């Protein structure tokens, strides 16, 4: 690992210099209060609204959809927020830290799953923006896709500080607009009505809504600490957790609940069009403004996904052949990812968007064993004590292949299979035998969380933590010797 004074990530630089390397204390210029707005806006956009359509499409009432959404978001955000506290402690991107559990090369397993998630999100975002803005304003969908891709890639290239700034600006502008629109909906100014006999409660619909909402924020877990790693080391963990939790959960619950109302009361099938219709009913052009701001926020989120994807690609390459990534590497990687997600998105017809969301369900199953392994290691087994220098070499105490993490990951993934309820992907779908016996109620990811956590805790009992502590002190001295700790 190399960290030199000239290779800084200070705010004075136009393009962030750091990528997968460690951020020394001298460069920790992040502010705790920035975490709340960042993650609030991360979910305060167009993608959140259609998640509220899931329960109603299966006959779930508005009240039960809101309850399932609140519970699902709360559960998913807990895992996300606890990962965020690792950033100040480690000063590393999330998946570099995972080398402690999976090994220097073994971390490629969760890396590939995470990379697919980033690409799938941006594919879905591009398609949603193209179709939504086309149906709402009649704009050319191809031009929209190109502009959204360029804007998202540009934010990712400029990096950490610019993403934080863009999110804060968009939040300040969009929050009052969405507040007025929501008050209008609650007061009856947006119109709408429905036949309550068409909606009620079923466990299948309730658990589908619950799982989708939990998945929404769990999928942030692999890169949430990427945006907290510039916070000072002495930042209180509980403060970081609270800021991220309330930021990410409150906006998601707000817009998902609004989406459920749009689906039931207005019969909306497109989140952006539904938002536009409701807003314009309250005040002329209010819906137009709300729809545009929601689309811009989703574009900014594409930048966040591209940034995380870049870090994932560079970590994967570094895990196979050690590299010293510079600005050129980040630019080339982001542009390559942008071309990839644009080409995939442009090949998807409107009827195929469901396939992308089905793939994200599959990613939930894959990411759950990773998040359980990582959190148990950080909070229970090693309790935040790591030899950071050894995370950058296959010959350190964490080795090239972390058999404990890989074994727990495999056990957790296998335990999910009997409980899986996979939506149709192409012409293929799957319902596990236990899930079938439960009436297609999906609890696979909950089983995966529990089984993986117990498996890794048991395997972790064989670690020689005393020997690791001496290596940690050596690592700290090495970093201090560079004059940067």
C-alpha cells in the first residue's frame, strides 16, 4: 500500500485523488452532518416511488403497505447504517475492508456480486428516467438516457466531495416542493379515490413489500462507508449510525408510502407520471417541478452507483494483480461502466424492466451473506481492530483466501435456497420447497442473515486475535512512519 503526501484527497482538488487506498487522518475533511442529507436524497428520488406499487399490485391495502414498508426499511437500514460506522474507523472503501474476512483474493466473490448490483441499478435507473420523462414530458428517451449517463459518470469521476455537494443542493431545492405536494395529498387536494374492497391483507403481499423495502437499503451496504471514510477517526460510531439511519430511512418511507397512495388512489403505473399528475392537481406546474427534481435526484444517485462501481472494479483488479490507481484509472473505469450500463439499458424494452428488478431480488440473496459476515467480524469477532497495512498484501495476516468468510458465505447462501421465491427472470423462475409450503412467502434473506451470522461467529472463534493485535500495532507504526497517520 502506498500513501504519499502529494496524492491527497483534499477539497482543493477538482477531481478526488484517492480511490481504493487508505485515507490518512490529515485528509479526513468530512463532516458528520453531511451524512444525513446525502443518504436522505439517496432515497428521495424517482426509484423509491414504484417500490410502493408492489404491495398494492398484489392486493395489499394502503395501511398494510405502509406498515410493511416502514418495517422493511427499518430492518434494511439498520444493516446499512452499521456498515457506515466502519468508514471513520478504517478510512477505507467498504470492500477493501472485507479482505479481512474473505482474504486478499477471496474478496473477489462478494466484489463480483456487488458490481452486478451497481450496474443493475444504473440500468434500471436509465430505463426508468427514459420512460418516465418521455411519458411525462414527451422528451426523446434516447437523449434522456445519454444525458443521464453522462451526468452520472461525471459526478463519479469528480468523486466524493462533489457527490456530497450535488446531493445537498438537490435536497435543499426538492424538499420544500415535495413537502407541499405531500401536504396536498394528505389534505385531499390531489384528488384520487379507490374501492377498499379491492384491497386487504395477505402474507404473500405483505412479505413481498417488506422484503423489497429491506432490500432497497441493504443494497447500499457494500458502499455506504465509501462516503464516511473521510470522517475523522474519533467520530462517534453511534452518531454516524444515527445520521445514516434517519437520513436513508425517512426519505424512503416517505416516498414509498406516497407511491402506494399514487398506485391505489390514482391508479398510477409510472411513478414519475403519477407524481406529476398529483402535483399538477394541487397547483398548476407543481407536479412538473416535482417530477423534474425527482429525476435529477435519481441521476445523482446514478453517480453514486458509478462511484461505488469504480471502487469495486479497481479493488477486483488490485486483488488479482496489485495496482496503484491514479486519476486516469478512475476516469477510464467510470467511462467503461457508463458505456456498459447504457448499452444494456438501451437494449431493454419497457416490458423487460421487471427483469432488472427480479435480478436485484437475486442480488439481495447474494449480498445478505456478505453483510452478515462483515458485520459479525467487525462488531463481534475483531471488534474494529484491524492491521490496515495487511489488507493491501496477500502475504499479510489475512492471507490470500479467507476460508472462514468464504465458508460462512457459502453456508448462508445455500441455506437460503429452500426459502427462495425468485420472480420470473426471462423465462425462468424458482420457488424453494419450504417457501412453497409457506404459500410462497419469501423469508430466504432472513434465514441467510441468521445462518451466516452464526456460522461466521463459530468459525471466528478459532482466530488468534492476540497475534493479530501485535500485527495491528506494527501496522499502525508503519502508517505513522509515513507521517500520515
